[in-house]
C-alpha cells in the first residue's frame, strides 16, 4: 500500500486549522485566542506550501504572525476586557455567525458539486516564471479592486485599534505632553549640588 505524504500533510494541516479556528471563537482568554489564531496561520501557511505558493506562505508567517498578531497582543493587553461583556456579545451575535458559516459551507458544497477544482498559482504561470511574479500580475490586473479594498479595510482596522486603545485608558494614568517635552531645558531637569568633602575621624 502506497502512502501519500501530501494527503497526510493536507489532512493534518486542515485538522489543525479547523481546531485552532474553533478554539479562537470559544476561548475565554483573549491572549489564548490570539495564540490559537497564530497556530491557525501556521497551519494555513502549511496548506499554501502544499499548493506551491511559497511566497504567500512566507508572507503569512512574517507579516501576520510576526507583526499583526504582536500588535493584537499589545492592544489586548492594553484594553481592560470584561469577560462577561464578551460572553454576552458572543451569545448575541451567535445566530449571525451560524448564518454566515452556513453560507460559506453552502458555497463550498456548490463549487464542489459543480465540479470546480483548485489549480493553484502554477496554473497561471509561464514556464520559468516565479510565483512572486505571477501573484503580482494577478493582484495588479485582475484583482486590483479587491486588493485596494483590502488595504482600506486594514487602514480602518488600524484606526479602530488606536481608538480602542485610547478609550480603554484607565483613570489616573499619566499621558505624554509632547509640547512640554519639546520645550524642556536642562536647567529644569538637572540640579547641581555642591558638596564639601568631609573626613571621618573615627576611621
């Protein structure tokens, strides 16, 4: 019996991805949810490697795991998140999440039923062309509008994270006063004290 390593890796990464994504939703600790999301990104990068999309896999690990997830951790640690409020919101938006999940699953089933297949990036590449060049051509020709829309969404997410960080500031904390820091002088910060030398007679 021949063992197909590619199928084993595919099912392994898929299981890890589904399990970690489910743990992100149902985790009670926000920091653990972010760590499970990091694991989901690693599993997704493994799936992209199987599709011979090395550039996308490396970009996912370097950009999202190395930068975006660290930003999420800082924001979560700065905010004072109430667990009871989070659970109430989960119950409130749970039917909407089930509806969106059902729509996504129905679309996947419809594509598979119609006989659709994933050909990967290699199907749109010329002989001797790298996948980086093929991805660049697709992004800036066929998918230029979704690409620009994704950039706008990321900009809105950054602004929302900054606003949440300022809203979550506790009372009594000290903030920076940039105007005073720029106008500071050495005379206001350093005091020179003249001390006379003394000799201890008991030594």
